[in-house]
C-alpha cells in the first residue's frame, strides 16, 4: 500500500513537470497540502475538470481563490450551476468570487470568460 502511494506520488510529480508553466507548477505545489486528497491532486495534475465537491474540498483546505479560479479558467471548465449548487458551494465555504467565476463559465452567458 505504501509502495503504491509513493509510486502514485512520483508519477504525479513527473507529470507535473511535463509542459507546465511556472504558474501552473506553483499552483499545483500550493494544492499539495493537508486536507487535499491525493486523488484530487492527481486529478488536477492530469488536467481534469473539477466537480463542485472538488471545489468545496479545495476551499476547505484553504487553497487560494486565485489558484482555484486559474485552474478552472485554464481547463475551460463550464459549470451550469443551479440554485441548489450555489447553496451547496456557499455552505461548503467557497468564496463568492469563486462562485461568481463558476457562474460565468457557461458559454451561453454574455459575460462568460470564454465569450458569448
């Protein structure tokens, strides 16, 4: 079990160094902290979209809003949040700036960061 963990960690570190900008490397380094499960860190290393639960986990682990927003922006993740989703994010401790950014990722929105 320990060997598998170390193998996964080594693979994640190797992948983190491939083609990443200095900012992406710094952001990933800031995610490697207590409270962020290794599976979530690995998900980010692989460039996968974050779920609402993932965003809550990152916020509760005190990962900076700028890191979360930058990751969502860089992955071009689109969220179509319902009122229930917004309440869940708020109850989970996600800041309003992160929620606002997530609300504006829907490409159908005129103020989407991806354009109308």
